[in-house]
């Protein structure tokens, strides 16, 4: 794991924690459901990291991978897990399933969003690689324009306009990946403070705009800037040597385990989250997260079995349990 980007693992770990916590409303219902937050930042990190890994679309000989072959690999990573989960959830949790679930990912909007965004970014990198910074700026402007002309939605625009709000996060990940050598990391403390300020500024802005139906509604658009700033400085913070040092400690296998299952954690948590352990608050949050991790890993193993079952290759039992 010498060549592994430990910082990206940590960002995926944080994203998994944030996203899960945002869905913990049943666990906080006897105390303060406002604790169930951080979903926007978790989603933004999730999309940012995905964009970070999209820039390599070339073969070893320098030629571009054909789009159909490239997108096929992305679909194979995403859809078999969903198919296995829907069948698994139907048998274990009595979850109703239909063709919309199998073909279009059902309630898992981010899967559809990924495929659409991946496809767009493939062609951006192939034909407009030199202009990704300008395209990032354009995506921010287009997001604002679309939200200005579309009907107002209740609550947060980041919950109502998933497809367009998080595309900028993914494009920022693309840019960071392409120009990471140019990112200067001189002062961890300063970068951490700027990351924290960006994080808080998002909430400050949303206080004025979230849930409003008058012109204050549009103030939410300004929150896109500290959200992107949070992503940028988060990446800077995990680019220092402390990440590599952390990887030598006993806690690292747990961080790696969670970060490797981020996608599965996102999928299974809706069926696993329960208020059955609320009497042990706040330990219930840890207990439920442990259950989510267990089911997420089972889903990964079942998906590996499913993929090998329909493969022409011989069984590889070590691959079945790999992360």
C-alpha cells in the first residue's frame, strides 16, 4: 500500500461518517434531530473523490479508452452491487423492489447522477482537458442560473437539485487530480483553519436562505463557494505527511475498511438504521454504524460472488472477501 493515496482514503472515511450521520434522524429523535446533519458536505466529498479518480482515461500506450468500454467498467462497479442489494434487502428486510429499482437505481439518486456525470466528464477530459478550470467556473455559473429559473423548492437547494449542485464538486475533484502537483502545502494549521472556516460559512449562509420562500431563498446559492472551498482545503489538509504516519497506526485498518466500503455503506444504511437501541444513547450511534458496516461488507462479498458467478474465469476465493 506504499503507493496508496492515504489522504483520499481519509476523505472517503469522513464522507461515509457524514452521510450516515445525516440519516440518523431516528437515532436522535428523543434528543435533537438537528444532530442528523452534514449530508451535504458528505455528498460533496463523495462526488469530489469520484471526480478525482476520473482523469485517467488513457491506455498504457497513451490512447484514449473507448467510451463504451470505459463506462461499462463504471456500470459494473455500480449496478451489480445494487442488484444484489435489492434482492438481499427483499429477502432479509422485506423491502419492496421493482423494475425502476433494477434499471434506474430507485431511490439511490446518486447512482444515476454518477453515470450521467461520468459520461459528461469523460468527454470533457478527452476533448477539453486544457479548459477544465474554466469548465469548473462555468458549472458553478450554470448551477446558479438553473436554480434561479427553476421553481423554488422547500428546504435546501442541495437536497432538491442533486444533479446540478454536486457536479461542480466532481469537477473540482477532476481539477485537483489534474493539477495536484501545483498545490502548495506549507502550513497545515492555516489550511485546517481555512477548511474549518469554509465548513462553518456554509451553515452561516444557509441559516439565511434555507426554508425561505421569498428572495432570501436565493442566498443559498452563495453557499456553493464555501462548500467548494471546504473540499479544496480538505484535500490540502490530508495532503500533509500526517496521513502517511496515521497509516502506520493500529487504527488505520478500520479507516481503510470504512473508506473501502463507502459506496456500500451509502446503499445499505437506509435499511439498517433503526431506533431499537435509542435507550443506550449516544452509544446507539456507534452500534448502528457497526451494523451498517457489517451489512455493507456482506453486500461487498455477495456482489463479488455474483460477479464471479457470471464470469467465464475460474473461481478466485481470495477475491470474494477482498475490499
